[in-house]
């Protein structure tokens, strides 16, 4: 008898369907230590978890995020909370990124790559990309 996880609905992104969960993490930039994390189903947008990942106890006051979380309201909230935002710029429709925005994104990626290294370690060293389970718990 097969079991179905009813807590992880399907999500479609760029004409590709995903089922399961996503990991969201906040790390210490210097040591790549995971300070906070959230596990959500695949249908949850990354911007919806940003608040849970912000760590007021962290000595760093900078937020390095990818373009999926960039919007005026999030930038405004980060400013109120006194975080310095280093969020990637993104292109919209017929408005491609300028050469300056592309260069800025490349510089931001050098720091953001440390987060991707944590995920890469899970996949390469711990076999962690796929895990069979029912529910998040």
C-alpha cells in the first residue's frame, strides 16, 4: 500500500512541477553556521518565510537575499528593522537588467554563494536532496 503526503501540494514553476518541501536557511556569513531555518511545502513563496529567518540576535545587520524576495514592502520592512539589504535585482518583462545591475548582482553572489554551499554539502556529502517522509515532522 502506498502512502501520500497530503501536506505537500504540487507547485509549478517555469512549466516544471515540484512536489515536496523546501528548506530556507539563514547562515552566519563568516562561518556558514546555520542560525535559523524553516521547512515549508514547495508551494510557499520564498518571500513568505523571510521574517522567520531574520535573527535579531545575530551581530550582523545585513541581509543577503536572492531576487525572489525583492519587493518594495520587504525592502521597507528591512529598513525599519535596521537591516541593510543586499538583495539581488531582477529583470521584469521588457525591462532587462542594466550592465551596472548585472555587475552588482555578481558582487552580491560572491557572498550569497556561501548559502548555496550549505545546500550543496547536504546534497553531495549527506545525500540530502531527496528524502522519503510523510509530513514535515
